[in-house]
């Protein structure tokens, strides 16, 4: 059985994907130009974009990663910390992607969707807790971002990973400190 937050996130993402396929869902993607043109819409879409996916392959890969990695991390750090880390990592992914888009004018008016930034935060937290494979995953994100191999927002992946890693280090250091006082 999946832990509660992972199960809720899985259900939310899949439900949104199924329910909104027939409407103009692109407008709820995070569009970097909103930051300058409509800041309130930017704040709304920074959150809503985390629950939208472009196609079945996109959601399938994200939800597979969520289930495989998320359940382990949620059990390791607790549901509340996990939920907070997930949302903050997703928002950090949006922020780094927006900064990149504004600085390069690349994707300035293109909606970004997907849970990848948030899931990358889970992978970053796994790295902070000792998972070596997570660093390989991060290195690949940098290679793909530099190479520009696709329209995937690799900067969102990197932003989510970095925040997840930082939060994971804080959690790990606190855990070790607390054990030292026992």
C-alpha cells in the first residue's frame, strides 16, 4: 500500500489528467511571461502547472517515479515533511525555469506543465540521504539542458532537485544532531 501523500498526489495528478483533456488546459501551465504581464496568474499557474501533463507518456513517467521514489522518501521523512518538500520543490522548479526563460528569452511564452520539478525534489532528497544514483540523474539533466535535446524544461528538474537536496541535507543534519543528544 502506498503512503497517504504519495497516494493522494498520484490520484490528484491522474484525476486532473483525465478530467481536463477536453478543455484549454494550457492556460494553466506556468508561462514565464506571466511574471511580468500578470503576476497573480503567475502565482496561480506556478501551482496548477504541477498537476498538468502534456500527454500519456509524460504522466506515466512522472507517476512511475512518484510511486517508486516517493513512497520510500515519504516513509523516511514523514508525510507532512514530504508534502511540504514536494510542493516547495515544484515551485522551485517553476522559479528556476522562469529565471532561465527570462534571461534567455527561451520559452518565454510557452506553458510549462508537469510534476517533474516536484518529483526531482524527491530525487534530490534521496541524494541527500545517500542515494548515489540520484547524482547520475542530476548530471544527465545538466547534459540534456546544455544540449537542448528537447522541449523538456530541464531547468525545472534541476531547480526541484536542488531544493530537495538542500531540504534533505537540513533534515539529515538535524537527524544526526538529534541522535548525538541521546
